[in-house]
């Protein structure tokens, strides 16, 4: 199995280092955070004191390099990759994909890059919050663009499977539109709801029960993390916010004029049912021949219909 | 202890009948639902086959009458109360208060009425979903208007305490404004989010994780229940929706122009902290003399600062 070099040892990077090690891969990390470095060393993991040293080792050992730093540090990290391991097999775990795909083209053009995003996390952060089980059964998007090397894609998919997660093929643009709707917009609506509830005296807080607790839970996430992921997905998030503003405005209009919220509540209930049905219906099993000429289209079609890859057997991706 | 007559044996009414019985009160119910009637009888509770019979028994026994029917049926039920138990001690458990207070004035003006709203529930409904523990440690608003008889208020407060909940004094208007923000707006935002996520193909549903699951959970509630409570609180909900639309529009503008969501995310995090602080800070203990001339104002001030009543001792309400 190909070794793994993880740059950045926060919640996601630290969990990936643990999971790859637990799967039997040689793995090491590097981070600018002395807190995370010390904590990872205490837990028995190999951590290089300098990112360039870790990357030169990756070049020697032909390792997969995983960029697990916050979006604002991606450009600099990719430049360091280009200087120290220019031809490596490269992936990342950042929560937006189009800006990272573009940065990889610009700053690390010789690397064989596959963008990644594990749909897992907690509101905590840092090495100490991580675990080898964080990715268990999670969806993990792996990008497919025109220039993506499918051999590299297959290798990263194997790492994802080794971490207990299931690869979901998607273009960076489709990923960013989707996460704007199901991750970034929920954070904005939670922020709006938390402010509306708290800016009107103590009685609302005293009466708040399940619907408010659920609806505001992610407003407890560290603001800098929420800002980084939302602001980094600006174009897609604007579309999603406009969709929400349109629907909320329509609800307001209907309530004020006819008094009926039937359309709004009905559409919401149907949306909830669609999610519930997706989650309770077994995904059909299948196989995609990764050596076939149309494999790229077959993978993207799998992701578009909500499918995942659950295993790799020779040239075939097992889907379900 | 004064007996209790519960009209309507759904989730809330059925739980109240169980809780009042468990507290040692004589209690009976009546409902138009044959399903709930049969289920309650099987569980060993006394259920009259006709509402008027249950109410005449309430008159004979000088019981507290609890109206636990959906808002659209309140007027008719109150008329039946006025015909069969006109001078009774009367309360309700409907999720909006100003319309019920007004209906009580109009249809049951001789009854000593105290509006009530237990802040407890589940997304399930009907007798079978209820339990004697449903109200444990829940806030339970009891309205205080100019005409409210504080003797009657004290008796209903004792029933609430017997059910394991804690009375929160508030005017009907303050209650309705508060629940618009922490219950009805969350249901509308959940509906909007569930529709935005589901109306854009399968990939968003495949990637949905905690923030989306939390943010859409209450969109699974039966649409007719959501509509009844939201549409019944139209004026207050319009204010809350306008507040949310203004904040979401401001977020949209900031994201489009400067790219920063700092103000939105910061305000949301402070709101979340305020809720968290309210819930983790012990409420100061105190006593309110219910026989004092300013007791009405003292009770309303208690509710406005997020306090609750935790016991009754002679003329005193114990607060905390």
C-alpha cells in the first residue's frame, strides 16, 4: 500500500492520519501547529517538524500527499508541495472544491491531483477532537475534471475506502453547488435563527425547545471555521441563499395575503420525505469498469444519482 | 385536589390525562376521535363518549377543564363548555395564546380562564404517542391578562407542577411573539431548507450530513399540525419572518459585495452562546407573594427575565 503524508493535523487531517495508520499504511504528518504536533507525537504518530521535510520524504517514498489545511492556507501549502514533491499523487480534504482544483492547477500543475471532501466532522476541532472512526460510512467526494488521471483517482479512492468511507464521484462545480445547499446554507440559516431568537429578550430563550435547539445547533461551531467554508464557496452559496430568500419571501407573501402556508410547508415536507427515502432505500449494487472509455461519464452519473463506491476489485469499482 | 376533565386526547391532552392521574388527581377525558377513545380506554382511563357528558361531570365535580383540541376546533369546544360547565375553571394547551384568550372571552366569558401552553412535544401525535413524563421539567406558559383571576391562575399552576412542568407567567401577546421566534420560524426555515436541498437532484441528498439533518428535522412533522400552529400565529410570525428575511438579505448583500459573512456568523454565534448560557446558568431562587397587590407585575417580570415557578407554598410562588 502506498504511504500517506498528511499536511495539517486538525480534526480531519488528524483523523485521516489515524485511519490510514490503522488500515496498515505507513503514514506521517506535518503541521504548523505546535499544539497538534505535540499531541500527535504523544499519541505515538510520526510528525515531522517541518512541512518541507515531510514532503521530501513523500517524494522519496512515492506517497499520497493529503493537503488538510484551511482554505486560506491552501495556495501556500500547494507551492510548498510543488517545490518539494512536484510529481506526487496529491489530494486534499478542504470543504470547497472549485477553488482548490484551480489552485492545484496554478500552484502544483505537475502533481496528479484529485480533489477530496469527506462529509464528516464535529463542531470540535484540532488533533485532540479526531479519531480513526470519524469517516466510518461517510460519503467522501472525489473530484473528476477533464484533466483528472483516473489511475490517480483510483488510488485516492482506495485510501478513502481504507479510511472506512465511500467515494462519491462529482465535478468540483457539482460538489460546490450541493454543499452550498446542504452544509453552508444550513449554517447561515442557523446563524439567522440564533440571532432572531436571542435578540428579543429572555422569554424566547426560556421557551426554546427542540425545533429551536435543532435549528441553531451548528451556530455553536467556531465562527472562523464557518466563515472559511461559507466565504470560500461564495458563488454557489449566493445561488443557494437566493433560492432560500425566494422561498421564504413567498411564504411571507402567502401568510400575509391568504394566511396559508400550505405551499411552503408541503414543499418542505416533501423535501424531508425525499431525504428520508434516499436514506432508507438500499442503493442498487453495480460495477463500473474503470478501464472502459466511458468510465469518467459512468462515475459522474453514479454520483449524480446519489450512488457511492463501496469497493475496488481489479479494474472495477463496486457501487452501491 | 381538584379533578381534571380533558377535552381532546391527542399527544398533549392524552399525556396530561396520564400525568394528572399519576399525580393522584381524579381525571377523565373526552374526544371526538374514536381511535384515541379506544386506545385510552384500553390503557385503563375513563373516557366519556360525549364531550357534553364529560363537561357536565366537570360542573358537578367542580373540575379544571382543559381544552386540548387543535386551534380550528377551539371556538366550538369553548361554546360546548359554556353550555355545559359555564362557571368552570378553564385552561387550554393550544400553541398560540392571543386567539384562544380572545375566544375564551367571546365564547366562555363566565369561565375563570387561564391560557396555557406546555413547551413539550414530539413529531408524533395521537394518544399512543403520549406519556405521563412528556412534561417533565418543561416550561409551561400560563397567561396573565388584565382580567385573569390569580386564584384560578394559582390552581392551574398547581396542575402544571403536578404534571412535572414549571409554569412561566407571560401575557398572551408576549408568548405569541416568543414562540413565533423559537418554534414557528424554525419550522418555516426547516421547510425552506428541506425544499432547497431536495429540489436540486440527488447529489445534495447523498452529501447531506449533520447540519442539514438537524436543520430539516422538524420538516418531518405532519404538515397540518405545522400549518395550524404557524397560520394561527400569523401576526407574530410575520414579524419574525421579516426579521429573518432582513438578516438573510443582509448576509446575501455582504457576501456578494465584500465577501464577508463576519457580521452574520458572529451574531449567530453570540445568539447560540446566549441560549447556552441561559441553559447552563442556575436561575436565581426567589419567592413571589401571590396575595400582594403587585403580584401580577411580579409574575410577568419573572417570565420576562426567563424565570419559572418551581413550587407553590401557601400564598407564595417559589421561583427558580
